[in-house]
């Protein structure tokens, strides 16, 4: 539920939502202001990890949709040390955000817990030792954590901001098999629950529009997401990239794929949002990658800030907001 507040008779009424501000969704920027009192900028790191779905541990060939190069910034390369990547990343972001003083080291490429514990300890302690770094965000897969690794991250989380961000992609096992994911949804649920139980902040990533999933399936999936003890969530629309197995499948049979147009996706995600529990922080709802990587339907050079503006305008026009249709179990 939301409430209306008015300060003085000459001022318009302002609706305040359960997360404590007037935005119609539980925003990532508000979340960080609450945690740190100011803007915190992520610095992307490539520490040279691989993936169990590529090296044979869980499978070969990788997920059919995966092209990590599409999301890595230019300063981010595993040939450089973690410390150097952080320093160059901080310099890169300070040109755009001169007042930024706090940074999170974001380990995004591939599966950043897919290594022996000794290597993980060295990498993440090196990152946290860099001036200005107040925490780490570790992107990984649900099948790349165990009790020993989670205990290590729990130790770090008692001293710094630590997030484990799991690529779950879908709650449907048939979809996960079709994209060669290499794990099922039960594995994802266990990883999220065991991470949260240790007091570690936990996020998840989902793709909307994977082959075989209908509109009704994607809307129904929100119920499973709501039941997970997540702090943050990211959604991306399906994007088909050159150099991927899904790209080859698309070129062979494009009719199999249902790709969202921009306005269509904004409207559809608004429906997802109304079903999403209010306490879940929405970090991202759409993806952006350089046009040169794309096959199929493209949105052009629409930046993330513009996407949020479009979503906010659509929510206002519908008088809709996050959790509007959510019913606690």
C-alpha cells in the first residue's frame, strides 16, 4: 500500500510508497543512499574466471545466449591485475561523476566463484584493499558455490558490503535445459537461500523472452521470484548476440524467437513490476549492449537513463507501481 502526504494546502499531494519515496518502484539509487548516504559507483572487473558450462565441469559450449564481451567496458581485461583494473575503472568513472568517492568492485564476467577458495581469497581481499572500494559485487552461477565459499564471503560481509549476484535467468527447468544452462531452478533456490541465511546480500538476474516462454509464463514466474530471499533483482530483455549458439539458431529459424519492441517491453515490464514484492530492490530492468553485437530486433542507442524515464512515464500514465498486485503468501 502507498500513502498520500501533503505539506501545506498550497502544495500538491505526494504519494509515498512502501520503500519511503515517491518513485513508483523500489529503486537501486534509493537503496544505496540508504546504505551509504551518497552515490556509490560500480567498477567492473574481469578477473579471468571461466565457467563450468564452458570448461566441462557442468557442460561445454556455454549458455546459448552468452557473449560476455558485449558488456565488458574497455578498461576491463584479465591481462591486468585486479588492483590496476579498479584504479583505471575509478579514473574512468570519475570523469563522468567527479564527486564519486565510494566504489564497488563488480566482478561480472563469467562465474566469479568458479575457482579454488585460495584464489578467491586472494582476489577479493586485493579488491577490498584498494582505496575507495567499500565493497564487492560477485556475479556467479548457483552451481558455483558451496558451504566453504559461502562461509568466506560471510566473513567478508561482516566487514564490507558484499553481494553475491546469481544468474538464474529463468524459473522454468525446460527453459534452462533449452539454453544449455547446466543447472535447474532448485539449484538456484538452494544457493539463494543458503547465501541469505549467512547474512550475505544476494541478487539475481533473469532474462525475459527466452524461447518457449509465453507472456503468461513470464508473469507467473514473478511468484517464484517473490518467494526467493533476494535483496536485489535485475531483468533483461532477450538480446541475441553475434557469435553465440542462440545467434546461429536465430539465423536458421528466426520465427522461433519473439523479441520485444521497446515500447512493448516497457508496457510488459510494468505488468511484471506490479506483481513484484515491494521490498525487492529493482537494480535494472533492461539491457544495453553496443549495436555491433546484436542480431535481430534492435532498440538503437537508447541509454539506461532514458529507459528508466520511459518506464516511469508509463507507470504514471497507468497509475501503477511496484507491488500493486502483490499478495503476500
